[in-house]
């Protein structure tokens, strides 16, 4: 039987986990400097994720992926077991994005039945059924964001009558989603394919979905320009530029909030991006670049 914490209790746990070594902020800086991480040294510090020492002994890129996914999944399941009930649906809805690359790869083959998810449940993928006809990446992102919004409204508001201010969560997730779409568009254009929606049009669609004021579109347009330039200048480091830009802004928006939903969103983004950055800076991967 799991023991679910109070709102104050889960906030304290999430803040503690955000501060555990290896910290994402430090890993991002290492990646930007194009260095590899000295993981044993970092894990020797106080408040470290000691279980990440498993990564020191793995030899191949494939083993890195397996161990990283395993470690992240175990921690996410533990945090999920502690969450106040009203946040569980949001948490599960968010985890779908962790499997998005796997989902899209199988999705292009026209099926939802054979997707081997790591972090999300197979039944959670049914939200994407309407995208099967067009197989657009934008549709997957759009549906995921719609489901995030509905999970908040369905549980925190309607079921529990618990109201928090979601504006900063929506601003952060909108930026996160747009960044992923811009990276996708830059790759598609490099291959010479046409695109269904340019990033500005897609951002306006997302703003409408989330119900954010139209003033926000100018902030997104600026972000789109910056991200496009960075992705084009260093396509092989696009994911690092995405992490650096998006996470720094989301951290500013969410970290110092008194609301559980803000801290929980930042935690989920932190662990999602942590997989990408560790995969980039570990010596086993670094020596092959």
C-alpha cells in the first residue's frame, strides 16, 4: 500500500530531487562546453543519486540507453507512488512525451498496437488514434498537449474542486512543445520535404488549445526565431540547444512557485531532459562523437 504525501510534503520531496546530483543545470553546462562528465566525482557529493553509479560501468551506447531508462523509470514510479491523488492523472498524461520518439517511429507504419513504450502505459496511447490518418508529428504534439490540459481540468478542477493557477505551466509546456516542433521542422526542411504548418501557425494553434492570451504569441515568435537559428547553426547539437533554452525559461517560471503543479511540471521536464543530456555527456557516448 502506497503512502501518498500532502501537498507540502510532495513539494519538499520534488525540490530535494531537483537538487540531487547529477544536477541538470551542471550537465547542460558541460554539454555546451562539449566536454564529457566525470560522473564518479559528481556522485561523490552530498545529496547524489548513488544508483547512477551504474552508468560508470556500462560500455556501449545501447547499454547507456537501457540503464538510463531503467534508472529514470524507477525514480518516476517512486515519485508517482507519493503524489497526492489529484495529480496522478496529470503525471501519467505527461509521461507519454517520454516515449514520443518511439511512438512516432511506429506511428509512421500506421499502427498503435506494436509500440514498445518504456515510461507510459499502452492504453495511454489511444489518445493518438485520430492522428493515424495524417501521421503528422504536429498532431501528436497537439493531442498530447490537449490531454495534459484535460487531465488538469478533469481531476484538479472537476473531480477534486482544487484550483491552481496553470498559466505558467501552460507557458512552459507550450514553449517545450514548440521547441520540439521547430527541431522537427528544421530536420524536415534539410531533407527537402514540405511541412503542413510553419512553427508560427502551429504556435497560434497551441495558444488557442490552452486558452493563453494572444499577447503570448509574441513571446513564442521570439523563441521560434532563436531556436531555429540555433538548430540550423549546429544541427548535431540541436537537442542540447533545446534543453538549454527551454529548461532555463521553465525553471525561471516554475521553480519558486508555491504550487505543486508548477514544481511537479518542472520535475517532469528535468528528468525528461536529463536523459537527453546524460546520453550526450557520458564518456561512453562522447568518445564516439
